[in-house]
C-alpha cells in the first residue's frame, strides 16, 4: 500500500486587500512590500461570516469533488492551522461538522506546526495509509491570519506579509503498481528558535521562558490566578505575532534547500528530475533564492504569493491545487513540496502526482 493525492482543492476569500489599501492604514508602501516580499495583494476573510474551518471545509469540498469520491468515503481528517476558530477544541472537528462527517464520527486530528503544518499533516496521513488504517484521508491547511494581526504601523513587519485562505487534498490508498504516490517525507524542528516567530499569548507560560512574569502580569501570581489573558497582555499587544524577519530569512534559505536535497537523495532523484517545486509561499525572495541555489528553471517552481501573501499552512495546498487546475502539473509528474517556518520547523514531501 502507498498513498496518492487523489484530488486537490482550495478556497480564498473574495475580499482582495492590495498593498495600496494597506498604505491607507499603515505607514508602509507598495514599493517596500513588493521589493522585500514580492507580495502585491492578499485576501482577508469576512469576519463573522467566514472562519478558518469554513474556509477549510470549502477547500475540502473541492478536493473531494476532484478526487471523484463521496464525502462519506472520507475516513479521517487532518487539519493544520495556527489560526483556529477556537483555542480548543481544534478546528478539525469543526471542519468535520461543516462537511456533515460528524454523522460518521470520523476522527479529526489537529496539527500545530505552522508554516510546515501541511507537510507534517501529509506525512502523518501517508503513515496512516501505509499502515492500512484508512483509505481516504482529508488533509487540510487553512488560515485566517486577519483574525488577529496588528494592523497598525507597530505591526507592519508582519501584517503586510500574511493573508487568509485554505487548501486541501484527498490522500488515498493505492496499490504499489500505481504510478502516483508519495515517495518520501522528511520532518524537522529546532525548538531553540521557538520565540523567533511566535504568538506567545494567550498561553500558560506566564513569562516563564523570558524569565519575566511581570511583563505578562503574572508576577506573584498564586496557583488560583488566571494568567491566560491579563491586562498587561492586552495593553502591551502581547497577543500579536512576533517575527525576527532577518533570522527567519537566513535560516529558511538554508533549511529549505537542505530538505529538498534530502528528499532527492533518499529517493535517488536529482534536481533535474523535479517537474514542479512548490515551496511554502513564505516570501518570493526566499523562493527565488532557493530556485537559484538549486539551479531550477522558472517553469519548475510555482509561486503565487504575489496574489495571496503568506497563508502559512494553507500556502502549499493552495499552490498545489492552483498548479493542478492550470495544468502545470500532470499525473505522474515528480512534485516536491517543501516548507520552513515557526518552531522552527521544516520539511519536505516528494511525490509522483
Ligand atoms: N513597510 C515599510 N517599512 C517597513 C515595513 C513595512 N511593512 N516593515 C518594516 N519596515 C521598516 C523597518 O521598520 C526598518 O526600518 P528602520 O531601518 O528605519 O528601522 C526597515 O524597514 C528594515 O526592517 P527589517 O525588518 O530589517 O527589514 P527586512 O529587510 O529584514 O525585511 C522582512 C523584513 C520581514 C520582509 C524580511 O526580513 C523577511 O522577508 N523575512 C522572512 C520572513 C518570512 O518569510 N516569514 C515567513 C516565514 S514562514
């Protein structure tokens, strides 16, 4: 038994937010954003009407349709996101309910490895299928970053980069004779960099990792005190994401390349064999750096960050679904998916589409 991507799907909200729109509310410019990141516009979800799980379900419906199966044939859900509807339960059960799959009581697993979320999710799904446990697994990446970014000049280093959207695939059990299938998946992490790209509050840490409980309003707190959301956390905007952009950039270009080469080495393939590289859409400059370093042609790399910004766990499945829709990927093509992000986490999946 091995697993193949039977169908792909994506959903992006209607509302287009251009760099010029951001210029009106943040001290930034279209030129700065495009020069540093390649981004021209992104989508923001309609608050109160769309959520991470509704977008995930929309992408899932398209993936199920394209896989040519009925929703009821899905026997497991894996959902990757860093921007869930609720703190708990995870968004997996909400997608399950949106799709009507609660009637079947199929399992729903949430993955929390941020930008690398879809790579981890796909790898976990692949192991379940190889182990013979499930036949059709819905693997989803969905993000609603616009739910909680600092849309003032203070947050401009982050807020101009991220966008909302969702992508999904149906991963299906097939026999060894099938030409399509996942060949290798590679997962890595290094917790030394946990705070370099993070949203630390609300949470249980109460300043522990920074050795600074006062900053989070937890100095002298008793065991009975709630430290989840304190006035200090709210007043100081500590619930917004933080990113050490230059450190992320430096590590990303190294790790992306390493993990792509790792996938090729494990399977006896070379970079010339790659029909399509789909890097996590972190930053166009990062993707161009990897492309150059690996000596890949323009038609071997899929980029859509210009239109959607960085959609974290959703970026790879959106790009994959778009590339399939545009017939830039054909059945049997060698496709490499690769990601790097918060954690730090990084990894790759090499597959025959
Ligand atoms: N508009 C205008 N100016 C901005 C800005 C914005 N949106 N954001 C930051 N700046 C300013 C800074 O305040 C700083 O000004 P100063 O020199 O007067 O202090 C200047 O631009 C340079 O800031 P810096 O953070 O050093 O910029 P940079 O060249 O590193 O670019 C990133 C910032 C975020 C674009 C870049 O570091 C990057 O792409 N990193 C990787 C991020 C990434 O891919 N994250 C996702 C990983 S999954």
